C-alpha cells in the first residue's frame, strides 16, 4: 500500500495574478460559498472578489518577496469565501480572503512578529462598561 500526501486545495498566487478573465466565467451570481479555488474561479463575482483582495494585499504591502533557500519553511495559503448580506437578506457583496496556513510556522524560526486583528469601538465600550459596573 502506497500512501501519498493530500494535495492542498490552494491557489497558486503567481498563476492567479497573471491569469486573465477567461471565457469560462459565468456571469450570474451564485448563491453558495465555494470551498475550493477551482469552484470559485468559474464565477465572475468570485473572480472579481479575489482580484480585489490581491490588489489590497499589494497596496498595503502585506508581504515582501525574499529569495528562497532550501532551509526555509514555505507557508501555504488558501482562499476563504464569504457572502456579505444586508439586513433584509439581499446580497451586499462577495468577499474573498487569502489566508496563510500559519500552523506550520514556529516562533523564532519562521517568524519574529505577530499581528493582532483590529478591535471594534463597540467592543471597547462594552469592556469599559463592564469594568465600570
């Protein structure tokens, strides 16, 4: 019996950035959240959401390219898809996020900085309210 490692369902960032709008894209809006890149790339709305995410990552200078060395641990990534809805239930927008699979990293070896998410003002008010009361 031969065991093979499972191939991750991730997008190749370089191939995605160089990809053009193919004729296979469907122009209607899907009502489901895709699991894999190959499912999402069939629809124009998901393709546009992924292009917006790549543009935002580049404009914010989220990462820097470094030369690869054989001792480096390459961190994979995957796309996470969400459908943002309005209060009445209609679709507001399609949101795609490129997320690093950071569970393969070790502190001090693969990274030296950590980043925390931004806290909402309403959460700060709630914590102060609980502390005062």
